[in-house]
């Protein structure tokens, strides 16, 4: 029976190896030296989280517009450079003004001119010589700063060109007796006006509009003269407008 006058006492505090024994009610002094930091209140945590989020949003607001503008500028700049490269060295769109190439081309036709062969010859350092019958765009030899012209190649360097009695005749080594280029090219362009007897200089070509009537075209039959090869811009490859007359040349 317990004596109510006796105060109960706690068991003695274990020491040494006894303190480290599994199941002991006390921890070693080394462990008891750890003092955990007080937990932050919910208000403190929420304030910190809100502060971090506002900081991230502010950073994005400051940086994102600059990155977006830089990307847009790169895209626009790259597109402009690509367009300039294509126009200068590969293809270019032209619109026909006038009737000098009727009936083949009409006023207002939208064309695509290829510059690839011309550009390739620029790399090799040679002048590009188009084939007979090609329709080409070139700078006016009388005034290179004036609008460019479009005509058909008729005579090549070294050939003798004779225009008389409404026909064009070409004399060269392969055809010493002459031949009519319109017939060999399958062209039906009517009577060719003019009175010409000329040998095409080296590095030049003889061109004519398909509108062969008198006054119908400024070309090598009259005051334009022959065209230097280095003034050729490119060759007609496609008519895209009007759509009803779209054609590959």
C-alpha cells in the first residue's frame, strides 16, 4: 500500500552508455544541444511567397518585351535581307508597260524574270549569253538609268543581221546562205519593218520587239542599236498575271 505522506521520486537520469541505449527515456547531451529554429507564422510565409511572385512578374515585365522586340527585329531584318537577295540574284517580278512585245506580251502583264544564270556567270566572271529566241530584260544602252526594256533575242555575237522586204535574215558560219529566225522559232509576227544590214559586235546581241510594225518597238532595228551582254538583267520564265494567260516561257 502506498504511503500518502511520501513524495514519489523520479528515477535517476541515465548516464554514459545507458543514455545511448535504445529505449532510453533521455537523449545524449550531444543531441540535446540541437535547438530548432522557431517556425515562421502563416502570415510571414504568405508575405514571402507574394513578394517572390511579384519579383518574378516584375522581372518578366522588364525582360520579356525586350526579348520579344529583339526576336521580331531579327525576323523582319532576316526577311528583308532574304527578299533583297532573291530579287537581286534569283528572281524578280516585273510589269509590262507598253505594246512593244505584242502579241506575245500585253500591257500590264505581270512577269517573273530569272536571274540565276546571270548571277552564276557573275561568279565565274563571264558575261551570260542568252539563247536565240529568249525574251530578256536589260538596261537601255542609250540611257542605263531609264526604265529597263524587255525584248526578244534575235542575233548573237558575230552574226550578220539583214532586215529587208519585211523579213529578218541571219547569216553565220552554220548558215552562210542565211536563215529566217522567225520561221525557225515558230513565230508568226507579221511583216518586220526596217532596213538593216549589220554585223553584231562581240559581247553584244541584236534584239527586237515582237511588235514588228514601224514605230512599234524601240530595238536594234532602229536607234537602240545592239545590246551589250553586261546590261542584261535576266530572262523571262513565267507570266503570272492575268491568271487566264499564265504561261511558262
